[in-house]
């Protein structure tokens, strides 16, 4: 029988939407006029669909704001106990109030509790991953061994001596620890694992299961914390209760149809660090229906690649934002897809344009204006292009 972290996990869709709308409008009020955002006091929404009309926030925006006004670019940040650094560099705040990154919900679903000692092998140096999982472990009452990364032989010794029962870290490092323990003739007591930060391949999950270790994964980022997580049902990843996720056409803020692959935008409802329509750069898709575990929130299919499909063609980079700019020039165009190919020893740029009629010559001129090179234009019927999340497809081979 499923036990839930709290009542939020079993809310009706209507109640969840009402609660999220109220929290979202509170966030919009907090950020109005801050950090160079274009959000104003007039942006109070009547329903969640209005979110799609607001601007997308990208990491490049954060980096620009932070360079002008360090460390957080003038954002209305509060309750800061730590400052972390991600590549860029980009700086993220961290709080020590109860489960600030909301990881406890995932660890509860993974079976972590007060009887567990968690070997936390996420990094504690500059990056927030170690603290993210530690705060979650604290929320479910578990004890933490702050192991960090590396020094595998010491990890084995510590796991044996303190009797760790649970692992938190990247999917593959647990195998490194277990293999080293086998070499040392040491038996470890891991029975559960919560992993993230990399792909959990089915074969690796099965290897852990064969050792008696139940392994579940989460999807989180340094900026917003937990986004989605697996339950014991292992059918998709359930969205966290304190964020709103949109799936959009890469390089744009335009939502895809349900089930289509697109870029993940996250709106955080954490009042300490309000991020609205934050572009993760990750690709995923919404799954239909609810999880068999009884949690009622939306599910996504997990990580399905990166949205940054930037590709060099004829010596110049073409970016998803340029494809979006091309589409925005023509009201009748529903979407477009850039194809990079080769004929002989030359790169070829082809732009497939999905529309109801249209002027191929006008489209060709727009290709030059937005992508800074000439290309072949192919006009396609509405619905002809694949709904696989790609706006730039590289068909060239490099062997």
C-alpha cells in the first residue's frame, strides 16, 4: 500500500491548479520590476494557460543579470544560507529551511526514512547537489554520511563501519563502490538507492536489483531543485508539487501538444527564489494518465535529450532561436525544421516549412535574414513534420 509524503500528492486536478495559480500570482508580484525581467504588476493571471504569454527565462539571461548586479542579478532572493556556482559561471542560492529543494518527496517515494543511514555521494564543493540530497534526507528523518565523490576505498570502509543502508549519488558510482567492496571482500548493507545527474540504464538498474537494491531516479537541477521523480511504480516521472512544468518547442515559449517532445520549462513556486518559465535545456514529454502508485500529478517521460540543437552548417552556427525567429515572421507557418546534409563535399541547408500554402520565395528570403545563409525551402502540409522535438536535424555522417 502506498504511503504518501503529504496530502498534496493526491489533490484533484482542479485543486492543484487553483493552488498553483495562487502561488504563481504571488511569484509574479515578487519579481515585478526585478532583475531586468519584463514581468510587470499587471501580469496577474486568470488561469495557468496565461503562463505561455510570459517571457522565457534562459541561463544566458541569468548570467547577464548576474554580471551586471552580482551575485543574483537583482532577483528578489531571500533566506540565503549558501551560494553555489554552476558552469558559466552562474550562481544559485540555497536555503536551510525545511527541504528547501523539495527532495524529501522523492526520497520518501524511494523508501528512505528515519531508520536509514544515507551515503550521500553527490558533490558538496561549490555545486549544490550534495546539499540538495542532504536536505531531502533530513526531511524524511534519515541520517547522512556526507561522503561526496571519489576515494572509493574509503567510501567502502565508511559504508561498512557506519552501516549505511541507502545510497544517493550518480547512477554509476554505486556500482564502482560495490565492485570495490567485492575486491576488498567487504559486504555492504545497501538496500535502496536514489540517483540523479545521469542516465540510469535498465541494465544497471537490474544489476542493482539483483544485489537486492531498489534504485529509483529523480530529475533535478541546481537552479530549481527537484522537478520530477520516480515512484515504486516506475512508470514515468511524477512532477513535484511545488513547480509548474511546460513542454515547449525548443527555442520558443510555445507549448507543444500533449505527448509531443519538447523543451522543459519550469516555474518554481519557491518564494525564496522565484524563477518563471525557466528553460532547463532538457527535452521531455508529458505522459497521459496518472501513476499506478496513486499520486495524481502529471507525469513526464524523463530526460529525452538536450534542447540545444545548435549545429554548424557551412561554417556558421544555426540555433533553435533562429528557427523560432524564422517562424515568427510568417503568421501562416505552424513550425519549421532545419535539415543539415551534404552533397559531394558541401554542406546543404534545407528548411522544411509546415504551413497552409505560402510563398517559398518569401521563406527563402527569411532564411537568409534569420540564419545568415541561403538554403533550400521545402513547403510541407500542416501536420507533415515529425513531433519529435527536433527543430534542427543533422543528417551528416562523420565516419
